């Protein structure tokens, strides 16, 4: 039975770390941690498991850093696009400002705001 467990554990190590999905790599790392937490660690597998765990941690760290860089690059673009859309909507409201002013008085909206201020509705 011990040899059977050994074969099962070796089969998990076969796939290159770079080809694992993030979740699969994370699950395998959890399995390696469980291996080290056992009271009876198989000495024959100790170094191989430690090397594999190190490779997985390095790969996951690389992916997290790459993802963080992509997010940091994309968020300002998304914010800029949001500001552009918002300003286009405000320009559209300002084009009809004469009608908006007439309507705001009819609905009881106080005109005490600053000059050039428009309502979003």
C-alpha cells in the first residue's frame, strides 16, 4: 500500500509547473504542504517535494506579479474611459441646458448651485 501511495504522489508531479492552471498549481501546493505536515514523511520524496513546492511558489508568484502589472496598466485606461463617457454625457446634457433649466424650475429644483452646474437627470 505504501508503494501505491508513492506512485499516486509521483503521478501528480509529472506535469510541468508552467503548464498547470493557477488553481491546479495551488491545489498541488496544498497537497505538498499536507505531505510535509504528516508525522511520517517519506524521506525519499522529501527533496523532490520541496523542489516541486519551490517551483510552484515561484510560478504562482510570477503569475501574480504579471497579473498585478496588467491590472495596474488597465485600471487607469478604464478610469479614463469612464471619465470620457461621463464627460460626453455631461456635454450632451449641457447642449440642452436651456430646456433643462426650464424643467428644473418646474420641478422645484433649487437653482442655487454654481454657474455652469448641470444635473445628471
